[in-house]
């Protein structure tokens, strides 16, 4: 497995997925797995070096890694820029690509330069893969339509959630808290949530909104949260560790995932459910897959501030699945099941 960064060094959905899948595969009997990424690795993992520095230097370090030959094996690439080429006896060593999202399109939406170059790199590194793993049907369709990947090579394998990290407790007493855990980027819809917050406050003056995360939009979102109509009731915490995040989940009444574009699945919604808290999500990409089987009313239109405010209002009035139902739904997404599906895919290719 080749990734981007280890989660212990750089939190984020892709890094959490990569790290947790590696751990789940290591626990399966009959599977030997190695994994490399930047940052501090977990037991059994390896590192290409520290996070940071020029992109070209990191890409070179990852592509020139030399590991002992072990035939036959599968190369499972989780980020297009990093990892050694899939060269040599490809019939003996199949290539699997995990498509976590359109890197070029995400950069374009964030206003970054070089989207065309990134798209070219994606096409080059995804070319001729034997299988493409996606977390939702939505991203499978995106691969076929935008990257011209043959549909028969796409495999949908839902992610898991580490249930051991979360305990379930009753909803807290006192002023209700709404929690949002997201990277602070344009496509995450935090601006829509902040603009919807005055309507929630009008119905629940004591309510508080907590937004966890960092990103390129942090300065503008902090300015938005400081507006007179919501100042003091909406707080941006920046990054937090896992222990603090667990306390924030159990201290909330409901969580919100307000993405407006390019959402592959939304692992954060599963974490919320594992902690016994319902997640209000938008009908964006694969996000609804996490909650639709629990309560379809938790899904609202992306970018629709009034609809988002109305559903949060209902949640604060008690119209959400209880903690036990949320946890039971999260338990249907286990890393052990996801790891078994991956192992079967690898055996099929070998």
C-alpha cells in the first residue's frame, strides 16, 4: 500500500482511511501487507520521510523507494502522486488504485493553480490499473465519466469506522451543541452552515455551534463567525486530537456535514454515528450512503441554507435517531468487513 501521509502526523479523511485499512488488513489471517506514506507510521508501517518540503522532492522520495521483492504481490496506490511505479512483471504484480477523490477538480475548486497538470498526473498514474476501488457509486460514476475508466474495473467497497474509539452516552443536558468536523475548504459548505446558523439561533437562542478543522478558508470563515448576529455562539476550534474529538462528539446533540461538492463518502458521518450522534448531511456525492439506511430525513439539499437550518432545528427538538440506533447503524460499517472485501479483491487479481 502507498498513501500520502500517516494519520498520526496529518489528520484527514484519506489519511484516516489509509491508516485504518492498513491496520485492518494486518489483522487478517493469511494476509501479508506493507504500507508506506510520509510522517510517523503506526506499527508495521514505513515512512518516506517527514511531511513538508517541495512536492517534487516528496514525489521523488516516494517513487524511488526500494523494497525487497515479494512475488506475487498487489500494489495498492491511495494517492496518485506518491509511490513507486507499477513496473515490471505486471501480470504477477497487479495494480489497484483507490480513488478517494478528483485531486485536480478539488484544486480547481479551491482556487489553486495547476489543475490541468494534476489532471494529467492523475490520468497517467491511474492508467492501466487492474482495479479501481471507490467508496461510493457516485465516485465510481465519476471515474468512468471523467477519467474514462472501464466500468468493469471499478469496485465499490464502503469504508469502515473504528468502533473502539467511541463510546455511546446519552445526549448531554444543558445548552445544545451542534458539531461540524470538516476541512475548512470551499467545497465543504461551512459558509452555508454559518449563514444558516442565525435561523437556528432564532428558534434555539441557547444553541452553540462548534466547527473543528483547519484549511485554506479558515481566515474567511472566522470572520464570518464573528458577525454580530452569531458572534459568541459559533466557535472554530482549529485541529483537535482524537481524545478531544471524542469528547466533542458525545457533548453534541447532532453533527452536520454540509458539503456542497466532490464528497466521496464522508467518513466523519460514520464517526458521529459510532459515537451515538446522528449526522445531518447533504445530498452530495456519496455522503447519503452513510445515513440513508438509518433515517433518510437526515439528508438535505447541498447549498440550501434554509433546509439545513430547518433540519438542525428539528434535530434540536428531538427529531433524530437515538444514540443506540445510531451506534447500531455504524456497526454495519466495520473495518473487518472492508478488509475482507479488499483481501478477496487482491486474491482475485493474483
